[in-house]
């Protein structure tokens, strides 16, 4: 497995699967979720509506993952996962790690060779960027997966630097 860390726009990345930091409704929202739905087009929303009508009538639970078409995105699939809201009073690190491992499991089931992740839960869900990066990198490195290439695509400079720092800490 190779891991790449880059700064950029997730919706422009060519990979078999792109991971959406979704909300539990699966109907789009702000940040990465809004961009995935906006750029991917109505096919993604339609697939999400079908999931809500069948498998997830109460919404996608935190830490789980499910795939849909990628619509107009440069990928075959979008893997939706719901990150936890950060809490200073309760350790939810296991839920954040589960977003990455669940997404990799779904990607493996689909036969994806490459997957691109955003920094899950670091936007509106207020997870501090460096601890989130450490959790993400540890989770993917420890995951049993057939995915060959993992790309972390970080939108802002602060997220990119957090992932670079976490990767450097791991290698020293």
C-alpha cells in the first residue's frame, strides 16, 4: 500500500473511490459533502435517496460507510461515511478511525485499487486537525485492505500541514 498526502480539491482527484465526509442524512450539506453532491450531480443524490428508503431509513450511522455512484466525478464510486463530532469530554477517536477503516472495507468489496480521503470531521465537526491526521494515518496503516493506493486530499494549508506533520512523526 502506498499513501500520498496532497493539498487540493477532492472533487478533482482521479481515483477509483472518493470518500465523502457525509452527514447522516446522506442528502448533501456543507464542506466536502456539499462539493461532492454539487460536482457529482443529481445521480449521487438519487442513489442516496434510494439508500435512505431501503438500507438506512434513519440515516447512516457514525463510523459506517456505504458506496454510491460517483456521478460526474472522476471516480467510479463515492464512499459516504459519517464522522463524529469532536467532544472535549468524550473520546470518540475510535469512531473517527472507523470512518477510515469502514471506507477501506467498502472499497475493498468494490474492488477499488485507489481511494481518496478528505480530513474527516475537521470542518464543521470541529476535530482538531493534528489529532485527526494522526488517527487517520494510523487507521489506514493498520487496516487490512486490498486497496493499493490511499490519497489524502487536504483542502486547506492547515489540514495539509497537519497531515504532513503526522506522517513525519510516524516515520521518526
